[in-house]
């Protein structure tokens, strides 16, 4: 692949890739949080997967008055997460960027976040994959996650959460969340990309497993943090299932076909349980909202 930079991969520059889909409100806050960064040698590529307000995104982006170099790529159709990310990786790779950071459009970062992540990465072998701790809220609890582990028999990828921020520094893990991952050009030179057969969900887990097979391992650092909000790309939680279920089946077949008699039975029941649980939760929310509105009338 031809490179535009005469001295590629020599600078500590970061190409940040953010995918937007019908969620400008969160994307705006993410871009603004990056704007406060003390690390200056980075650029952002915002890729929109055919949002309803796509035509107005350039104007909205201009109104933010961002201090860092940035580009907007508007896809004519929703390509899915993996394919959109690959376009972003190729964009920065052609320009000789050394580091690549995938960042969810519903995260907030501190001013020192990029400094922290690059400093931690330099303690790892070239070609590693690094994630910060992901701070998030579940009901009234504040949790720290990002450590991924696999249950091969039933083909599930899970995340371990902590009630308090751990102090172990850098830890080698089976996989990390695509919410925020940093890696360098060595993975791209080793022809690693996201599997575009995954439209949405589990493409990050698959990427880490692909990389591990080539000797590029995943790590989690407890010294760097991102705050992950709950995504509002889907109005209903149950809508996620039509993407996550086929992705889980594909993931299971690709990595754990040996156990197919087990997961072929388990996964449909598991997702049916999720659908019922989330549907009941949505009905409860609607009932509480209706009750609240009724009280206001009287």
C-alpha cells in the first residue's frame, strides 16, 4: 500500500476513529472532551454510517470550533461498525500514522487521557492492543470494566467489572472492549483488520483473537480511564438483539464450532431470555411514565 508520508510511522501521532450513527448528541460531547487534550499530536476521523441528519453534520462539526485536525467521512449507507472502522484504519495508515485509537462516540475522556495511553503503550511489545479501564454506571453502581474473558463451551464473550478502580497497572487479558482500544501500525502491516462479516457486536473480540494468533496480545491498564455513557443509538434495548444474535452465532461458528451442539441450543434460549427481560423492562418504564403523567393531571 502506497504511503503519503515520506517517513511513515516515525512520529508519536495518533489517528482517532469515531463511528457515528444517529447519535450526534453523544458524538458532539466526545469530540468536545477530546478538544481539551494535553496531548497534541493526533487527528480525528469521524465516520458517519448514513445517519438521518447526515447532510447537516458538516455544519454541526464546524460549529464546534475544534482545535485538532479532523475529517468527516459520510457513508451513503450503513456499512456496519467493522467495515467503517477498516476504512478509518486504511485512511490513517496511508498517511503514516503510528498509533490507531478506536473510540466509541458515547465516551468522555480526560485532558490527560491520550498522554496516559501512549505512555502505557510504550511499556508493551510493539503490535500490542491496549485498552484503558472503562468507567460506567449500572443502575446506582459505578463500575470499572474492560477486562474480557471467554466461555468457549457456550461461545459467550464476557466482561469482568470491579467496584473500585484496580491498582495492578497493566494486565494481559484475553480481549478488550472496542469502546476504546489503542494499537500501532505493526498490526496493519501484519494484514490485521476487523472482520467485515460482523455488522455490529463482537467484531472487537474477534479482532483481539485474530491478533493473538499472530502474536499480538491484548492488555488492560488500570492507570488510564474513559467514562462510557449508555449508548442512545437504539431507542429500544431489544433492537440490539437483531444485530447481536447473528453476530454471536457467527462468532461461535468461527471460533468454537467444536462445541456447536451445545451453543446451538444455548444461544437461542439465552437471547430469548434477554428479549423477554428487556421487553418487560421497557413495559415497566412505560407504565411508570404513564402513572407519572396521570398524577400530574390530578
